[in-house]
């Protein structure tokens, strides 16, 4: 079991004001792997006060100073990447190969992207000959991050906040706190001034709510469930602080009759990646009726051939879901799906040979209609729903018939159709024909998938205020 770590406040590791321990559970084994302290109001207040005190000086540092510190942080992150991979694999169940290549890799990739965007980013511009527009750090930021892609989300928030001159308090998920504590070590080793970055562990109703309502916090950046995003917005309303949200999704993957022959196979693989625990996963596969039977069989075959095993095992398998609560929720939704639709692969219970750990069978439902529970709720597990369609208009209607609007997918060799459908889809991102997004591309959604944008220039701008100054050139 790992040594217990407390909070990082004002450049020091400090004990909580009151003892309140929580066990961290390894989802591969259901055994305790670490113990953390949960913060209370006094800890939250101390972290916010440290960030507020540091803001005046940090906000006035030069762009070059901040950039040099972030570059140093990236060096340390890369040098200690194996520690980070092991921490994430143990805390949230990502297979170690996935953890090294994608979980850790997402953090370094986004850091590099922010540094590139920051290189040419200007904090002031001429509006007229005598008027200047300034972009200034918003202030003290509360960063509340999830357990499913820990470093991806911490980096997408902490790095632009640091780059723009903000100070911050990070509250990582209490389910996956080990990687965040390690990140705080990297911050400390990099030499950031005391109080610029602070970390307090806690749960949503505790530290999360305290930060959201805190009068000395200027902005909340949150990634997580839509339900929690609504609660944070309400808590923040009394102080009118800025709230940036990246929330749930129920992505549609539209496979037209002229799609690539491997479109259904790749779509199923993508759905099951990270054990289905991605807000942008293509969990609704919409297939033209001419390809439907083939797609159903292909997806079922992918599910049957997807190996499920411990996170510590090398290979390209999928691991457990993160917790008992998530396992139980997914099992309930699979049971509901078995009442509503046709089960063609997977189903209830753990995969054969696994009697401990929160392992879920990769599951595929066919003959799904968009009014079914499994087509409407975000399952957040390795569960795919396949829906047939007749026409382009019907496919777009089904895809848009959801409260979410994060990522949709389009598969067709017809370039004009691909562009036309992409314009009609109500989502912040549309991936076409398996072409991934570029470094620094804006990540975020429409509707109940949130209101912020993360990554690159867009991510930097999230943490800035705009100020107009007249008479700038006057003597």
C-alpha cells in the first residue's frame, strides 16, 4: 500500500485540519491500495487564501517566466512518466500499456500543445490607435477533475491557468487521487512559487461544493457528470463566478452505406476503449439498413474478442471499471437493456475467469430505438447500442435527439455528405472517417455536455478576462 499523502497548500505538504481518512481501492482487486485525507472547510479556506495571496505577484510575472516553469514541469513529467503510469493504472484500472501510452501520453501531448499555442499568444492588442485591449488572468481558479482520464483533465486545466497567470486549487476525484498527488510533486520540483498551485483532496459535496460557493474563488473549471455540473453552477451562482463545464456525452457514430468496410469494427473498438469510461465514446452506432446486419455481427465479434483483465497485465486488453458504484450502475443499465433490446454479446456479470474486481463484459445491444434507456443515458461502461436508419435525415434526427452534444462521428466516402452532416450535428466536435483531432483543437460540447472549451488557444482564453483601456497612446 502506498504511503499516505496529505494536502499541498502554499508550497508545503500539510496535514488536514481534522482527520477524515478515505481508502483508495484498486478496482482490479477490490483491495485498498492507499489512504488519503478528505478536506473540510478549514482546508479549503487555507488553500484559497494561499492562492489569493500568491495571485498579485504571479499574475504580474512575465510570459517568459511562466513558460520556462511549464517547460521544466514537462521535463519532470516525462522523466517520471512510469511513476505516473503506475499510479493511474492502480487507482482507476487502466491497463498499464494504455496508461503509459494514452493516459500519461495525453498529459504530455496537451502540455506540448499549450506551449506551442502560448509561444505566439498575445496578452494585449491595439483596438484603435489610442485604445488597447488587454487579456488578464481571471484570478483564483477552482479546478475539479474526474477519475476517468486523470492527467488529461488536470493538464487541460492547470497548464492554461498557470500560463495565463492564474492561481489555483485543484480538487481531484477522491476515487483517483494518487496521480494528482504525484502531479503536485512535479509542480513542487519544478519551482513554481508557493501558493500558485494548491491541492486539497475531498468529495463533491464537501470540498467541491465549498470551492464552488467560495467568495474568493473567481472561476470554477469542472469536468464530470452533467448532474454534478448543474449542482456546481447553482452553487457558484450567488457569487456570479465564471463556470466552465465539460460534461457527459452520448455520441452517435453514423455509418452510411458507403462507409469504410472496417467502420463498424473500429467504432466498437473505440466504444470499449478505457472500458467505455470516456465522455466522448461513440456509444450509439447508427447504421444504414443496407449495412446493419453486418455491423451487428461485426460489433458482437469485437465484443467477444475483447480481452478483459487486470490493469497490471501487459497487453491491449481492457481493465475493470473504476468502482463498485460504477459497476453496479452499469449492471443495472445492462439489465434494463436486456428488457428493451436484443442482446448480441456480453451481458450481466463478470467475464469468465474473473471473480474479483469490477470487470464488465463488453456488451452489444441490437435493434435499439432512440427512446430506450440505453440509448438515452450515459452508461460509462463498455456497452454499445446499435440503431438502424434509412436516410440521412433520419440519421441526423436520431443523432441530435439527445440532451448531450459532445462528440459525434460520421463515416462516409462521400466528401460532400460528410461535410453536410457534420454541419447539421449539434455537438462541439464531429470526428469523420476516423481522423483524430489536432493538438490544441477545442474540446467541449453543446447542450448538457457543457459550455467550455479546452486545449490550445481556446483553453488559454477560458482563464482570461478582457479589459479595454482608452488613451493608451496619449502622453
